[in-house]
C-alpha cells in the first residue's frame, strides 16, 4: 500500500504514524571496557624488539646503520651494477 503514489487513505496514514511512534525497543547504554591486544608470535616478537630498541640506544643506532648500509648497497647495485 505504501509503495503506491501519494494519495494514501487517511486510515492507512494514521496507522503508519501510530506504528512509527510505538516502534522499536529502548536501547540500554553499555560501557565497553578495552581489552589488551592478543599478539601472535610475530607480533609479540616485534613488540619485544621494539622495547629493546627503546631501552638500548646502541642497538637502535646499529639497526639504523645497517638499514642505511643496505639502502646504499642496493642503490649502488641499481645504478652502478
């Protein structure tokens, strides 16, 4: 009935308005507590590695130096190899 064009019968319009006002349950507000992340073996290893990098600056410097060396070596082979 409501899929037909606009001149609807008054009884239908009245029934739709009443049912709209009475529709739906009242929703309760819920509190969501955050849970800690569950990391797999790769994720927990990465988290441990990250903590090590934060605690030991020499390890961080060695890692950055290794990355730079690999980048320079890769650029050397790309451009001159």
